[in-house]
């Protein structure tokens, strides 16, 4: 398995929250390389491994498949499109971004901006209803191609950087999807005393909706939310961020299972896998928050890949961290 190629391919496919079909189809094709029991249900990609047996834990390995984006809210007589956000987006980054409107056919556009020469206040950050998408078309022309509610994605193809790093707009959380697929590659033809389900969940950016319905059906004993977390930039606090290239960030929180956190730490130390700790004082803002209160509850933990510039068109991750996250997941499964 070429891990870098897998990350690049997964993050190149569009899957804005609520319209993840293309990303789900691509991920399902990859997942079927490891199990025949793989399918899409209610927007989630699901794959089952092993048979449940009495006294044997069933583990859920999750990474969300969706990405942040925009939605068309209005078509103005000028031909401009009114927009709003899907998921948390930094409004400071929106002016002059190139976008792709997923209408009756794909249509390129640019988010309008005011040149600094004409701006009375260069420090002002527009509200969402003050942004518009310019396609160059008239009202009549664009009304034939675009409808209210059509999704909009950023035009930012994944690109290789130096030092084994990648930048792109959907690495949150396609890098997590790739890490789980890499773990499956490492587990091929190996024995382990547990059963597990892989869940590539939809609509995480809208409130972990896919995780809620997926976990209810799967009903795991242990759940790992494989997501991204804040990669350290200049001026960030060490204890609030993780360093790129130094391994997965294992979550510790009052809403997570300390037993599972410690088991992951022990696995890393035994297998000599680099890791970092991510201490949180409450909810994690990941799918783990849904897993821990699913039905009668389950033991949940987060395993996060450090990522810079979250929820922007230029997120950055290290392939080394994706690889070590996959190694940790595989070793944890083998530990049973």
C-alpha cells in the first residue's frame, strides 16, 4: 500500500457534509480490498471484520468522511450567489477563494472581495451573509445551472510539500480514513482475538450525526475516533497542540475511557511507536463524544493526527503521523 498516494487520492475527492456520496464511494472501493462485508448505509461507509463471540470485545474504528464547505442560500438578480458555511470556517480566509459549485453541472466561481484600495476598513471581517460567489453568469444563465441548497467546495487540490508533508482542503479527516486503511493493510492475514467494525462516518462537521446512527447500529464495546487535532504553529502553546511528525495524539479526558487511553499508551511503548498526549478538560468535539454515550455507553477514546490550519483550504499533515497512527491501531487490535 502506498500510503501517501492513498492520502492524496482520498483528499482529492469532494465530500462536503450532507453530500458525501463521491467520497463514500471512493472509500468503500478501498475498504472492499480488506473485507467482503462492506457497504454504505444512511450515508456511512461500514465494514465488518470477524464474528462477535461471547467474552470477546467488539471494537469500532471510526474516521469521518465529510469535509467543511459552503451552501448556496440565494441567487441574486445580478447573478451573484449568496452563501453560508457548512461546518466551522474562518471567515477571514474567504475573500477571493476559488470555489466549485456542485449544481446541475460543476461550475467554477470566486468568492467576491473588496480591493484594499476601495476598503474603508481593511481590518473588517465580513459576516457570512456579506459574502457572494461570482461566476460571471447572469441571473438567467446561473438559474439554469444552480439551485438553492447546492453545495460548494474549495478549489485546493492536495499537494505534496517537503519533509513528507501534504497540504489540501480535506485532510480533516481523510488522513484519518487513510490511517485506518493502513491499519487494515498491516492486519492482513494476521490473527487477533476480537472482532471490529470500520466506520467512515458522514456529517461529523454538522454535529457527529453519522457517528450517532452508526454507533447505535454497531453497538461496540470499545470505540476509537480517529480524527485530526491542532498541529503546533509558531506562538501556539505546547500543551494545547501536537507537533507534526511526532506521532498520533492519544486523548485523555474525563469523557473518555482512561483504561483505553492507557492501553493505547502501553501499546505505543511496547511497539516503540511514537505518540503524544492530548489532554482535554471536557468534551472532545469529535465522534468520541457520541460513542461514549451510545445506548448504554461504551469505552471511547480519540487517536488524532496533528494538523495545521484546520478548516481551511490549506490544511497540512505529515504522512509519518498517518503511518504511525495506522501502526498504533493495528497493534492495539493485535493486543487482544
